C-alpha cells in the first residue's frame, strides 16, 4: 500500500517530477493508537533555501472506516462538538459523553506563516478519506528559508489507529546562485554567471544592479558588465515554472590601481665585477604602491624576458657567472648572467598583482638601468726584500709594496685571505700580528684576486756591553 501511495503521489502532483527535488521530512510510518486525546508531531526548521516554489505532501490512513457504528468518529458523529482542531478536547469532543472526536490535522508553514492545512475527520468525512495522499497547492517561498509541518492526531479507542508516512516537500530548485570574477581590476569586464539547482525549471533570468555598471544582456543566464563600481550590488532574479521568483545578490569589489618603480641605484647604473656580484650599493630594488602582493614581474634587457612569479623579495643582486647560479627564491634574488651578455640594459616590462591586475610602470619605457661588467684589476706579486726589524719595530706595508702590487691602484691589506679581514694600520704593521699577510687591489667596486705576501724579516743584531772599556791615552 505504501508504495502504491507514493506512485499515486508522483503521477498526480506533476507531469515533470524529474525536474523537482523531494525533501523527505518523515519517511514513517508513524502510528498513533488509543491516544485518549490528541498528540502533535512537529517538524520544524526544514531547509527550503534552494527552492523557489514548494508543495507539501502527506500519506495518511485510518485503520477503520468513517461511516457506521463502531468505526472512526467524525465531527458528524458528535453533534455537540464545535469541531475546532485548535480546541480538540472541548465539551462534546472529548469522549466524556461517549463521543470522542477522531481526526488528523495537517498544518503547513513557510517561515512562521501557515499557508495551508488539511483536516480529516471534519463534518462530511466519508470512507473515501480512510486513506489517501494529501498534496497541497504550490507555494512560492518568497524569501523564506525554512518550512514547518505540524500533524495533530486524536483518537480514543484501542481499536483506532491513525497513521501517516511519506511526509515530504516537493521542491522546485529555481533559487539562483551567482558566480563572478570579482574582485576585478578597474576597467576589467565583470563576468556574471547564473546558476540554479535545476536550470530546466527556470523560465526567466533577470539581472539588475545598484550602480553605474552596464549589463550586456540583463535577460541572459550568463552575461557581463562593464564600468562596474566598487561595492556595487548585482542581483539575479529567477522565475520558475510555477511563476515564483527567487533572488541572489553579490557585492562587487574593485582592486585599487597600483604602480611599480624600478629604483635607480647610486650612480644611475649597476656595475658588476667579473666573476662576482654587484655590491649592496648596486642592488636593484622594486617598489610598489597599491595592488595586492605577491606580485608577478617580467624583466627585460636580458638575453630573453624573465618572469618571476610571486616575487619573494623586492631586491635583486646581479652577478657575472653561469646562469645556473640564479636563485629566484633567495633574498635578495640572485640573478647570474654569463659575461658574454654584458653590457645590458635592465628594464621592468610589466607587473601583475595576485588579483590579476596590471600595474603602471613609473617612468615607462625610459625606466631602464644600464648594467655594466667591470674587469678585475690586475695585481702583481711584489719583490719582497729582507727587512731588519728590532723587537717592537713595525713595517710600512704601503710604502714598501703598494706601488709594486697595485701600479697606482688602491691596495687593501688583509690579515687573512678574506676581504672583510682588513689590516687596520698597514703603515705600521707589527710582524707579531701574523706573517704572511695578504693583499688585493681595489678598482672600486671591484677587487682583484687575493695574493699572499710572505714578509722576509731579519732580526737586527743586538750588542750588549757588559764592562766599561778604558782607553790609556
């Protein structure tokens, strides 16, 4: 019987049920025997937010017919009963006078508003209502998101059973959902894509907006808009096959415009030493005003354009060396360029933020920085002469060897073969501080190779007079 009723429900409610979704509220069956009064089954907070229109449906049955003695007692059988299901135990209805009113009362609410009800057991009930399926009219959701069903049953005898099952809501899923490409860049077209749980039951799509954006086709399911404003609201209204409408809306965000600058280093150019890297004074720096980091940049002036995605730092050090030494994840980024490609002009071609917006390059095509390769200066090992030094006596390294080593260029004297380990007083070097010493020629900003200088120290003879010398004149 249960499956027969479901089949009856399907063929009587719609000729296109495949276009609907059935929300099962209570599969049942729920049976109430000898209630000796009334009982409520309440189903609240039923989510209907995806529905543009709905119907309620309940299968019901009574184990006894309505007509005849000893069966279910309808309101006709209790003449003094007011037959008000809201006051089911009123005098004349409550079995106190050998007449107990039997009924099933279904109430259907959308939001907090009762939109329909069905009372079985009212005056005029016949045996045709001993069992069946009640299907409500179709209702528009009208912005409400929840439904409620209340089923009240009353009977008074061990021989009486009220049963209901297959409590469902038939849902036409015409509620729209909007997808856009927001946030968008200023001047970029806004894509407006509409969707519904079941597009096939939507008869009309209509777009509206709150600002200056111009919608290409406001009657299309998917369309575009130009000149959209920041915080502009776009609304999509659908109309389903039951002439019910539903809406969705989105607020569009525009990414702010931004600009980027390739800052010019000191001197206006970058000098890279042969087989070395540019010093910190020549580090390239990018600055950004606005936009949403991280940024993607494209650099020109190299043998081929270089794209760096998700720029990890705003600084780049250029080196002369194998391209394989490039490290785009370092801080600063290491950009190693084979010497054959020097000299070159370094240029920021384009920049894009994470929202896909393109920034304005300050300076335009003239924002180019020359990158020059400077050879290492020559360094000549000196001819080291014996030095006679008394204890505590110092040697002037600059006076002795600078001209030989540097041929007029500046010489850095080092305590170890490390350019940071400088001898602070090369004009008064104490041999006790270490021997050998090291030297490098500086042709700013480039250093020569480092050489070792082994000093040749000969101690001065020491004469000790132990007795006075007496001369006979």
